[in-house]
């Protein structure tokens, strides 16, 4: 298959969230280029992230995607659980399956701005998220942390959020290391249902 054919197939797969099969018609794309040995995995859905869409335009809550999410239903927002002062939500661009974030409803940027109750609830939600993910997927470990400020790598620095990334032996294989591509075996909507259901019983 040519790169053009793969591009079309990959685009269809991304939109459908599934694999390329008999139901996808491959269409050759005219163009110029030299065929090489490289495979290309087309991910047009990532363009929104690259262009900075859904990121806060300033430090105000009105443009903050985290503030906007709380007004949506849980399925649409990928929210796993809601507490009194914080909530847990799946990351739209996960490093691994089950990558979620715990954050306060309040629009605050710095960890020192959390109230005592919020600080305790962030910790409790983090512990519970670990138990939930272990119960449904047998995670071997976790990366947990906050990027405080743009200079520290925060994508949405204006609204504090703590990442929780499940880890398994061998999850850093050649695809992300060499191919800069993450392969995720489950759609986000299905992951949300799995974790939200388990959250109620763990």
C-alpha cells in the first residue's frame, strides 16, 4: 500500500476509532513523493492538541477547559467521578490507557492555593484512582505528579491538575521511543465506563 493509501486508511481508522478492514475503502491519492521503507500512522485527531485548541486563552475561568467540563455530563466530559471539591477525568491525550487527572473544581493554578479540604480530597481521589485502576487492569506502577507552571511543562497551567499514569512492564517499547506513537487498546469512552463503574465499588 502506498503512503497515500495508508493516509486514507489511517484517517478512516482514526475517525471510526477502529481498525482498517473490509468496511474501509482505500482510495489512492495522487501526488509526488519518493517511496521509502517508512510506515506512516496518520493521526489527524492530534491536530487539535498541536494547534492548542481547548486550552485556556488566559488565566480566567471563562476560557478554561477544566472549568467547562464540569457543566457537561460525565460521558461527554470523560469524567470518572465527582467529589465535593475535586473530580477525576480521563486525559484526552493519554500516555497510557487509564491516564487520568485529579483536579479541583475551583480555578486555581498553584498547589499552595488549595484549601485544606481540597488538598485532602485530591490525595484521597488519587489513592482511590490507584486502587480502581489496579482492580480493573492490574497496573504494575504509576507515575503521579503535577507540572506547576508553563516552564515546568503544564499544558493548561492556569488550572491545577494532577496526572496519574498507569504503568506496565514493557509499556515503553519501540513505538513511543522510536516511532513517537502511543498505541491504545481501548477507546476513551469505554475506559471511562470501566473506571467509573469500578469507582463505585472500590
